[in-house]
C-alpha cells in the first residue's frame, strides 16, 4: 500500500479525472461547455424534477401539514408558462453563501417527526465566487433556477450577479488562485471593508501583479493575500472588487496535493461541527462534508450521496443486497484511509482499523450505536464524528453496514 503522504494524482491527472467525470456522470455539468440556449421542455424537466410534491407528507414548523393548496401556491411561483420555446442561458457568480431550494420559497418543511434541523425544502449550498447558469426566474422575480457544476435548484436572486459568460468563465479559470483550506476563513473587501465569509474548498483568483491598494493597505500585502471578489455594480451588473485574506489564515495558493494524509487532515478540520442538512444552518451534511474535503485538492464530486455512490467516477467495489456482512467488512478492511464508504443515504470517509474494527469520520444527523449486549443508544453520534463502523446503526434493527452498498477510491 502507498504511504499516507504519497501523491495519488498530480494536477494534470486531477484535471483528466474531472474531465472524465463530467463526461460519464449525468449529475456533473461542465459549465464551460453548457449550451447557450435550452428548449422549454428541457428547462421544465429540470425544474419539475426538483419542484415536486413528496411521496410522504411534510409539515411546517408549527406542525401544520403542507396541503395540496400550499403546493399549488408554490407551483404558481414556478411560472412555467412564461418559458419561451427556446431560452438563452445567462451566467452569474455567487456573491455570498446562498441556499439552493426545492421550491422558490424560504418556507421550511419537515417530516412528520417534526425534526427542526432537517428542512426538506433545502437542497444544497453555494459559496462566494461559485459560477452558475441561470435557466429561469420565479414569478415574483426573487428566485432564479440555477445550474451549478453539480446541482440545479432555486437560488435567491439577490445572492447572484449576472454577467458576461466569457468574463465569468475566465474568472473561474484564473491560473493563480487561493483555496480556502480551513473549515472557514474571511476576506475584507477593499472598498467597503465588509467581511466576506468563506468556506473550505472555495477558490478565489489572486491579484498577482496587480496593485489595487494604496497607503496602509498596500503595506498590508506583506501580511495578506490580495484576491478578486464579484460584486454588483450600480447598474446591477457584474463587477469585481479587491479583497484581503490574511496569509496566516488556513488558506493556500493553489490546490493541496492529493494524498491520503491531506484527505484526513482536511476531514478532521470539521470535527465537532454540527450537522446541516443540504448546507443549512451554516454547516453541511455528509456529502457536503466529503465534497468540500476533496475540493481542496481540486477534485469534483456529485452532490448527493446516492449520486456519488452510484457514479462510475473512481474505482468502485459494489455489494449486492444479499452480500454477507463478513464480505463487506473484508472489503472495507482492504480499503485505504481516505476512501469513501456508501450506505443508504449516507457517505463516510474510511480512517483505518484498530484491533480489527474499521473506523470512519463522517457528518451525521444522529446515528445510533448498539453495544455487544444488544443495548441500543439512539442519536449517539451527531455532527462530524469519528466512530466505529460495525456498531453504527440507523435504528435498533438496521446498521450502516447492513445498508452499505459501495466502497469508492478516487483515482
């Protein structure tokens, strides 16, 4: 086996990995080659695949059931009848952290259990400087249906600034860039001095060779990185502002080398963070956790755990439903630290074994644990936790190992 610090893929190989992933995975989108126009049928298909009534009832926070009349109200906001037969695709950059929603509303929806931390209308999160293709706008103009590199859903229009497609793509391709390698960092805008909150994996163009600052701020370039951030100009269009990020922050010029040690280091930076379904509550869920760890090395993955687990991306070991538990444990113990383990609705990063017991680090909404005597502890693990795998349970009768269906190695 390779050492933990060995480089698994070099930058050129990672670019090739991402290109192949875009080619073979239907849930990954290369925005650089995205069509300039889409037909009405395709836009409707994308919207209705996201904005649909659930099979099971949802409730508002006050306990009231979400009724068909409520969904009729949401459907009216979709404004599907206003979509022309063929529509030009617009591009935009994200100004600040933004939710991606199943419906164009801030209303929150919960299962019959009434768990206030699992808003079922929440889908994903976008971060400053992310690029999206705007496909449609809600009837009230407050929401855009947007396609990112790995998801399409409704985004608040105020968090997006539209601009020229080539300008946006060039901004995203800048060869000199800063990557946020800590769980969080912040930037100070040059003009307004307002702080901008940044998340792990965010990539920001550096202003190398440019000198937008004068006086005191020019001197601060000794201790700060100068980056370019998107802003909205007085006409509502795209402009760029200079910003400063402390060199002492957990950031890096360029991506981290892709090694197993770096995967584990990055994962442990989130240890103890609370769980946030679909990037809600200023946190992330199991796949957001995994995706942001791998993004610091330049590796792009599908958004949801099922999409990742079913994807042909990487080297995959898959289990049939009737595979014995012992065979799964054997396969897991043959995996290497940093590999990904997929159970129904969940993904974990494999750490290794201790006394024959496999351990994982993962972001969980409240996994249970079963002791050797059969005692079940509900909700034993919450948030980003290190846990043993074999005793990890969804319920008293169902373990994560029971529902494990794949081991994935990124290579």
